[in-house]
């Protein structure tokens, strides 16, 4: 044995040529070898065509094929052995179809019974009373739930437009937070592969109704007999917060066209420093300095920006830090926090959607039977009563609330993990840094909001 083609995590229905372990050998990319050996024909493939193609690829290359369910080397020039290989591969294919059908039937049964079957949502884990037993219930994963709630709160709290799904992905990657796929691997005792957080992944987590604890199918909640989504897990947040996240993370390309992207790096003054001549944002250059390149980039309003100002990164960062802590450091820190309110309006919308679905089902003839008519009337009336009761309750609208932290701005500054977090703190005070050319009467000008009217 010179090598093992380990494809344990790959479906047997995958074409052997496309498997990450076996494929390169069959395609001739791994150098010379005498042949391949397997435990059985169904380990070569679960499709008769794939098995025969692989076998003949080996045979025509003057290599050998050995499986433990056949005595000796397979000789495809022998009609009897060729027929035997065909029969075994066909049996493997039929077995694979039967397994697939059983899995599909079980998935449908579990969905109708309101039981989880698909892989758990990022922030949830399946709890079993015995190892490899049936799922008893679904519970929150402490670390993952805290991570995603923190992300959601940061995005909802932000009023500067600098904390987005993209910047949160960059922050999570910098801090080494396990990605959803790596978190799943660790949950099941496997080694993480070091995959990164991606925009689409985080956006889907924040926008999915699975965060409300619902049983999902094809990215939609599964409805129970009452017409309501089936609840199988503790929610991460309420319906009002979900609606706010959907709105806050919606694509805004048209609205923000032409505006600079939110900084994703860790430089303290990135996105906060501007040219004192032309007003353009300074760029982090390869010489270790912030500099204005607007004239070089052909921006018409910067045609006369000469000499273009620049300053060493460590010098400007030091000056910005001293100015910021000197002005705001001793101030008491208040944090903006998103408050979803009472959420009655969101509950009313959800009930109205459930009632609308029920009415559409009735119009489609689903409740025409005598025993169903009475159930329909009861459910429709119950939903109407719940909506009427909720409308009577006083509504506290969602909005930003000021929450004292018991810390000073300097405490928050020194507790920050990196300069990107400190830059967020400076952004919350609308700090603006202007750099002028050497020889100017004022080299650096830094401004910010009044300390008593701002918070982090």
C-alpha cells in the first residue's frame, strides 16, 4: 500500500473521478501505481455506471482492481467476472436508492410530527438523552448564541453606518471566533478546519426565522395544525428584533452609492483621517503612512492638492489617541442600546399572516369537510380574538435607549481588543482628523462632538 484514498465524508453516489481522495489517482495526477483495492464493490461507487467506468479506466491502464468481496483480481476480459461486477454494482445502486428513499420518508414524517431532522441552526444544538439516540429537545449553544446576539446588537445599535455585516465578519475573523461550519465540527468532536466567516453566511443567520426557534423547511417555517409556525427551540430574539434586523441588513447599494466603504482593517485612523487640502479620505500607503492620493487617482476636485499631505501611521495614531483620551477619557460612558419595544405590533402582523394563510387554505378547499369546518371556525375566531386583545395593549415603539455602563471612556478604550474597536469608539463621537502638509501652520486638526451630547 502506497497511499489511502480517504473519502469518508463524501457520498458514495459521487463520481469516483470527482472525489477529493480517489479522483486524483484515477485522473493520473498522483504518479504511477499498480492498482486500487477496496472493501467491496459498493465502496467504489453507488452507481453502476460509475463503477463500470472506474473499473474499465483501471483495466485499460493495465492496472489491477481488487475488492474483498471477490476472490483474486477482477478480470474484466472474463465475461462471467464482468457480469458479476455489473450485478454487484447494480445491487449497490438499488441499495443506495432504498436508503435515500428511507431518509426522505423519515424527513417528511419528522417534519409532519414537528421534530427536528436537518442540521441544527448555528446557535442551537440537539440534546440527546443517550449518545446517538433520538433528539430529545433543542437548546441554545451558550457561546454561539452569545456571539450572534452580540453581532445583532452591535448592528442594531449602530447609527454611524460603520458597523455592517461585512465589518462584523472581519471582526469575528480577527478575533478567531469559530465559523458556523467549524462550530458544527467542534460540537460533534471533529477538528475545525479554520474556515472564515463570510458575508452570505452571517447575513442568512441574522435574517433566518430559525433564530425565532421555528422548525424550518426550505428556509420557511413549518406550520402546525393551528396555522402557527412550529416552535422547537428557545428563540435568540423576538419577532420585533427579527424584523429590525431584516430591515437594517437589507442591501442598500442604491442608497449608499458613491459613499466610501466601512473600514475593515485595524488601523486606528482609517476612515477618520482626511486631507486638509482637498477633504478627501486619507489612504494607508505602503510606506507606513496615511497619505492623500486623490490627485494621483484623478479626482477633479483634488487637482490642486499639492503638496499632498501624509503622516507616519504610528505618529498620527499616537496624536489621535492622546487627543481623544484627553478630551473624552474621564467622561462617563453611556451606550446606545436597541430596544425592540413591546413587540405587540410584530405579534399582530404574525397573527394576521397566519390568519391569511388559513383563509387562503379554506378558499383552496382544504377545509370543506364537515369535521374540518368547525375546526376552521374555532381557529379563525381564536386568531381574531388574539389580534383584538393585542391591539388593546399600550404599544412602546422600538428605538434606541441610553444605558449607563458604569465605566469611563478611558476604561472602554483600554479594554478594547484592538485598534478597530477603538476606532469604533472614536467614530461614536464623530471624531474627524485632518492632516495638512509639512510646513503648514497647523499640521493636524482633530474635532469631535461635545462629550455631554454623545455616547458610545
